[in-house]
């Protein structure tokens, strides 16, 4: 059973930066897709960015130009570099992976709080 463990969340002032990490218990090259989602209080979980197995990266319009998704296959880790953070970025951020067998995996989430 693959496990995903996020880290790197915290409290930051508006305009600041954070880097989230998602460490997988297995090889991330075995996944079709790895993504970041977030869920703000009282709102539905929303997609933030994904990294497809072919190397393509896409971003939600709300974070485009500010967030960067990347991976380190040697460390089996997915990252989300977040810059120019805004209070509306406050949410629990979740790591998601879709296996080649179409199994879905979620991490437990990491809290990001951006103060104004």
C-alpha cells in the first residue's frame, strides 16, 4: 500500500513563500499523475496543479505564475513551491497520486495559513 506524507505547511505572511513536500513510500515514477489539491474551510477540495507522467505540468488559474510543481524521483518526492502567497491560499493542501492501475492515493494534508 502506497503512502503519501505531506510536510512543509505553516503560517506565512502575505507575499511570502513556502515549499510543500509529498514523500511517497514507493517509486513516484510508478504513478500516472501526481497532483496537489487544497481545501479551504467551508469549501470543496479543489485541484491546484498536476504533474503528468509525460512531464506535462498544469496549474489552476488561481495559482498560475505563483506556484511551481516539481518532483525528485531519486527521493520519491513531489514538491509545490508557493510564492507570492495570498490570504486566499489558506487551506489544507493534499497530495494525490493516480497509479498506473488507476488506484488513487491521498496524503493526510498539511495546513497552510497566509496572514494578511
